[in-house]
């Protein structure tokens, strides 16, 4: 064999193997990578898309760099992007596509069963594709306990359990709250609340909540049990790696059964309602997070009238998944129902809990 031909063949073989290895590394490698317009290259993991001013998932990416940690990168600052994992993309048309992602020359390409080029303005959201259902769920459990002994024997126990399932198209929220207290051997508080809602993304800013459902009981508010069901439309005001805030509004219905009543009152009542909800959370620092959930419900006077719940939380990180937490809750009803002894409950209940929260 001609030496030049032998050299050329071996050179071609080496280059071919190198290209094949490079392609295999791209398709099965552990790292995503992004090259910025400045020339800086970051390796790590693409988490999702987001937006840091007005909510829209279309103008920035959240990238977890091996060296710099979690970073928010505007699309306009990206020169090249390659992912080693599949991602789901929800478009403004409602279509969902999946594949490896690349950005080159200001064009996002999705490499799935075929290559599709997408305008960045057509993206509602980007989330990592996964076949593991557990990856879509996150949960947090709060336990609070307060015990006083001496001239006054008091104890209180509080539980808050929250679960969220988030996918490219939808979000499911579940919450349970309980507060039980005793003073000098007599019960002074006993209330429970379960709340569930399901959201469907319509566009980058708007979601539809076909069902928000809650059931609660409060012995000292003379509520045996109360059921609320509503349908809402919602709007994302802010969504970023540090801050999320959405509001929603819609009609509903409420059914209430009181524990005891005066002789001339009805023990059951049903009322149409109007409900406004707000959910806010923000990472103030690396170790401090604030959250606020607010619901205001308009019903007829015999069903309690105007009722609202304010739930303010402050979490201080102790370990990676363990926080020291403060929770302040203010429940208000404009028309509480008197009991059989004609004793009318107070309109407002205030609770302050100290405890520990664990992220599951």
C-alpha cells in the first residue's frame, strides 16, 4: 500500500473514530453545555425555561453550572446550546414536542423523531423529559410543637403538608393543615383544612383551573364541615428561579354544616361564591425563603359572608432539605354562625407556629 495512502487511511480512521465518539458523547453524555456570546462555556444541567420580569417562559433558561451553580441566562446571551437529555416543549399553539435541544444562530432546534426549528416567542415552557413519575413531584412537611408548663399548662401541635406535581402542561397542588391546642386540660383549638387544585397551562401567562376543592372543619368556629368547589382562570405575574407569583379568580359553590345552632337557624346552608386566590414565594437569600398564600371567598351572610385566609411563611435553611420555619395564619369570617347557646365565635383567628420543615 502506498505510504501516503496508508497515512491518509489511518488519519481518516482516527478522525472518524473521534467524530463518532464525539457524537456518542453528545447523545449520551452526562452534561449539557452552553456557550455565551462572551465566549464563556458552561457545563452542567439545563433545568427549565423561565422569565424574570413578566411571567412568560420564553426569554431565559435556568442552567445549573458545575462551577457557578444555578444561573439564569437570557436567550439573547446564548451563542450555542447543546443538551445531552431530552426535553418537553409546550408551544403557544398547544402542541407539545420532545427531543434534544440545540441553539445556533438564534434558532432553537428540537432533535426528536425529526428536527424542528422553533421561534423562541412560540415557547410556553420547557421541562426535562422524564419517564420517572417521582421526578414530577415535590413535597414539604412542617411540624410545630409548643408546650408551656407552670401556672398555665398549654400545648399546641401544628401540621402543614404540601405536595406539588408539575409537568410541561399542568400543575397539581395538594395541601393539608391541622392545628390542635389545649389549655389547662381543655381543648382550645381544633381545626383542619384540605385543599386541592389542578391547573392547565393555556399560554405563557394564562392557566385554567377546572377545579379548586377544599374541605375544612373548625370546632371553635362552629363549623362541623364546609366544602368549597370552584373553577378559575389564572395569570402568572412573576416566574423566575427566585420568585413565583400567580393569581386566579372564578365562581364556585359552598356547602356548610354547622356543629350546633340556635332554635330558629338552619343547620345546613348552600351558597354561590366568588373566589380570588394568590400564591407567592420568593428566595430572599441563599438560605431564606418567604411564601404567602391568600384566598378570599364571597358567600351569602348565612354561609359566613366574606371569608379570607392569610398564610405567611418564612423558612431558614438549616441543612439541604431541613428548614427552621415560622408560619403566621390569619383566618377571618365576616358573619360567623352562633351556636346553640347563642355564643357567636370571634370573626378572626390568629396563629403563629414555630417548627421544622423537611422537603421530601
